[in-house]
């Protein structure tokens, strides 16, 4: 009996120690769970809203459109069938989720937050802006570059039925289709501790899948497709430029003279980043220089921004080559293969 008591005591001490070590993660998990629960609890069933004669027809049309995108992605892209987007959450014009990314001051490398069971992620979100700002302040205090962004869509990876968020409905046909397919890709395939792969794949499938869907629904010469393709070409030009600029900045960090003062290194770093911004005007990325300047002034180029970009877009060219060479351009075949083999 004494041996049993000793064993129970050891187990209790171990359990208390484990809780203490992971206390911050546990508190954070409870906060996130409360935020997610609030969204799920207050979400309304789409079928009920469609049957409500007082509910706006324009919003009903958006619901029907999302249902078409979902059905297409399941049949023609091989995404897993789920009950996602069968409910609606009205944000009442307010943001509800923010995400913090961080990176060392002189290295483009995403800081990763680790959580029990869930694994590691190169970002940390919160449904409370003050908490998100607290996370950001903590990382700044530790000497990291940081970035704080509002998020208007996320996937619960099949744990819950993700609702349509009212902020999604502000998007045009192509952007909305891309967003829905992106999030459904997360619900289809999730590789633990591989956020860069997960996000790049969802990004890749979302964009190509949206283009295929627009062609299917509206036709080869439709305005919806042409507008989306034009927007993608423009965004791809920016991403191609940023990948090369990040390579150049990485080279700069590798060769920076560390004996120099911190102030001097910061000054040189800022000079490099300002040159990156100005080069966007030299390649005529902006059709309107004034609007371009306003856009750049809203974005803080730093290592956190660049590492966040890499998390979502660094491997897109590689995935395109893989689609072309291994799967002969068949996106469904690619998705099915990844689902089966990863």
C-alpha cells in the first residue's frame, strides 16, 4: 500500500509539474477555446437564413456561391467533404482574430510557438486584440521584429464545422473562391509541425482551384475570370520580386560585419529595406505611384513580414513545377496524391 501511495505521489507531482510548465499554454488554449466557442455558439444555420424572407437576398446569393465553390472543390479538386460553411457568423463589422509573427532582428527566420498536442506554429493568434498586442510587445522586448495582422478566415482542421464569416462576403468572386478553397485544403490535409508546407500548399491549391472554378462557372472569357487572373498576375509579380529581395537581404545578413555597433547594423538594415521598397517603383509594379506610396507606408517591411511571406509563399514555384512534372497539370491528382502519401 505504501508503494502505491508513493507511486501516486510521484504521478501527482509529475502532473502538477507538467501543468506548471505548460501553464501559459494552457491559459492561452482556454482563451482561444473561449473565442472559438463564442463564434460557433452564435453562428446561425445557413438553411434557416435562406428560409428567412427578411434576410438580404444579396447575402443569400453569396451563401449559394460559397456552396457551389465547396461542391466543386470536393468533386473536381479532391478536397475532403465536410460540414464546413453550413452556418454563418455575423461579425457586425468588427475584426475578431489577430495573428502575431516574429523573427530575429538580423535573420529572416520565423519564431515558432510550441503547444502541447497541436505542435509548433510560426504565428500566434488571439481573439482579443489586447492579448495579441501583449504577445507582440513581449516579442519586441525580447528583441524580435514583429508583425500584427487582422485575420478574417481560419480553419479548425476538421475539429469543428467552420462557419462563413461576414467579413468573407466583402470579397469578389475570385478572391472568395480562393479563400474557401484555401481553408478547405487545410481541412483536407494537415501535417503537424509543418506550417510552411501546409500554408504554401493551401495557398497554391486555393489560387489554381479558384481559377479552375471561375472557368467552370463563368467561362473562359468571363469578366470574373479575367479580373481574377489579372489580379493574380500582379500579385505573382510582387511575390517573385519579394522572393529575390529576401534572398538578397539574407545575403546581407550573412555578410554583415558583426563587430559594428548595433545602431550601425540597424541603420544598414533599414537602408537595405528602403531600397527594396523603392525598387518596386523602378520595376513599375505600381500603376499609380501615389497609391503605391500610400500602400507601402501602411506596411512595415521587417523580418517578421518577410518570414510571414515565406510561410505562405516561398514554395509556390516549387509546387508549380511539381504539379507540371509529376501530375501533368492535374490539380486533383496532386491533391489526392498528397492526401494518400503524407
